[in-house]
C-alpha cells in the first residue's frame, strides 16, 4: 500500500497574537474595531435594538470573546463579560438567536471594506468555493444531516458549511457562507421560528431546498452586486460539475476546477488521413487513448502535463438543447511518493479551464490560490469559534458562520493597516502564507540555482552532504506543491474511485 505524502502543517494566524508578550488583545481589538468603522457598518446593514444594551456593543462582544482564551460564551460570561459590557449572558444569546438580523450582509460589507484596504495591483483575483463539515451529534440541533466527508472517506453526521471567498496575492477574504442540509437523516427544527418569513426562516428553507451549485451561484452573484470583482472561480473536484460551469458562464467568470474521473463525456475532435474523427470519451478513456505515454514537462515545476482542448455539453439533461462549449483539460502527473521510482497509473489529476488560451503553468499558478481557503477553515475551526456557540436555535448557527468570517476579516485588516507589535507576527505569517503560492512557482528555479551555486563552493567542506541538503530542499518544495494543488495520493485515489 502506498503511503500518502506527508503534507506540511497549515499555520495558525491567531496563535502568535494570543501568545505575544505584552499583547493586550482587547485593546488592540477595540482600536481595530474603531478604525474599521464597525459600529457604522452594523447600523448600516440594519441591526437595531429598541432598548437595553446597544446592538453595536453586543455585536462587538460576540466578535471578541473567542480571542480571550475562552472555550464557550458561557465561560466567557462567567469570567470576563463584565469587563466589556453591562449586559448579561442572556443578552448575548438573545442576539445570536434573533431571526431578523442580516449577518450575511454584515459579513459582505466587512469583506468589501477589507478588500479595499488591500494594495491596488494587477494580480489575479478569484472567487474560491469550498465546503467544510462540522461533525455534530446533538439530537436537538437543527440543520444536522448526513454528509460524506472525503477527508475521512465515510459519511458523518454534522453541519456542512459552504463558503465563498476572495483570493489574490495579498490575501484571502471570506465573503459568504451557507449551511447545506442534505436529504439524508436531516434533523428538523427543535423550536419553531417566531416568523418563518424572517431572514433566518428563509435561509433555513433554502438550506433544505437548494443544491450546492444553486447556493454557490447565488453567493457569487450577491458578492458581485456588492462590489467584489473577480475574474476566476476556483474549486476542487467536488464542485467540478456542469451546473457549476453554467453558473460561471452566466456570471462571466473563468472557471478553473478539478474534475472527477467520472463517466462525464468530453467531445474530442482529431484528424486521420485528412478526415475528421469525433469521439465522446470520459477522462479515463481520454487518458488511455490520448494522454498516456505522451506527457510533457511543465517548466519550473516537478510535474508533467498534457493539454487537450475538447468540447463539453453543459446541458443539464438530454431533454434540454445541447450547449457545447470549448474547454481546456490539463492532465497533470507527478511522482508524489518518494519511495516509488515510477508514477502510478492512478497518480494523475485533471484541471478544467473554460479559457482555452491559458497555458499549463498559468492554470496551476491560478489554481494554487485555492489553497488559501484551507488556511481559513483551519483557523476558523481552531481559533475563530466555528459553530462553537452553544445554542439549539438555527439563527445562532447562521450568526456563528458569519461571525467567524468577520473575525478573519479583522485579522486581514490588522495585517493591512495595523503597525502595532501585537499584530506584527500575524501580519508576517499571513503575508508569507498567501504570497508563497504565487511566487514559489516562478522563483523556485532561481532559488535552486543560487543555493546550488553556494553549496558547490562548500562541496570540499561538506562532501556528500551537499547532495543530501539539495534533496531535502527539493522534497519540501515538492510537498508544498502537492499540498497547494491537491496532488497527494489519497486525493487522487478518491477522485479515481
């Protein structure tokens, strides 16, 4: 059995902030909240409260509590709440459970403001689509259903959250989130909505009735209307469907997505003896007949590729008129397991681009931006309170997924505008993580040449250790690309199956 490639750990962006000596996170957060104009944004999106503690104060505390080393709102309320507000714990839960608050709009407005703070450049701008599952077993939790977790290779009970983000060389910004409820073992409401026509009531129906491609299209359209400009949509193989490709076409986006090795047919046109030959083949058939043993080297990367320009019928069913579109398939393979001398027959992946003019190197460079969403989900689950609010009201789950995004946006804003020492390490860590992807491909060959030249001068002193040093560096760089491009054996096997 082949051992999966060891993937380097994703960094935490919050840990340094919490552990920084002399860092008073509440003071830093208060300054950041003010500089971002969050109180004005909260009022602008329609948050209001007739009496008692102002709604802006409650939203501030709900956003802050996870950074004070508290595992739950209850623990925070018992130990620290009185330092920040005169409100009681019940006021926080009442805010979370409100059905009329438009957390999605606050999330988007905060994201737009964060993006505007980023440096103006001509870098690639992309929407990134991905989902993550929070495993949950509570019988009183609405929105919990059965989902197949491809990282575990089995079905689990939990809440699946679909996320749309914006990614460029300057950072990743979460734009929107939605809970997707499957048809399998779905748990209903523990308590009825006060008003089924409320914002949360409507979102609960959408979570049950809409497919993920339908959700994704609505999220992208909403982001575009909100002022977010992107050129591409990046998504892994679980979103490589006709429905998603139709959505990107409708929204004038270029899709770069991984494709499953399914029975989906692609039309390949070739010429034999000046006669046109048209064949409809799936990816496995295309690989056997036109790709195998015809690999070409990708400049500057440890992979081989084969490009095929084909046509794909985007019609949703046989009853609909055919909608043939030209697409570019990029087959990629690489020896991702160091103990193997040859690449396995299943160790190849396929990227689809709706722009047939993109070169292989550019397709992989752009797709690598998708890796930033993995950083976001890791940070969300470990440090930003992803679905940790203790409530059985569906409104609290909606609030939670958007509060996580708002917290992340505040970290990005700190990276862009705050010069205080408390945020300096976070700024450095975040900047390096997201920029490395773009520059690694183009700079690695330069670095390698410089390092090789330096080591050659030390060869008399180091002896055979020079070769070991270069092999170790090469191994780490290869692992980086494997992680960013999802070329690890486990992912490839799942796609093949």
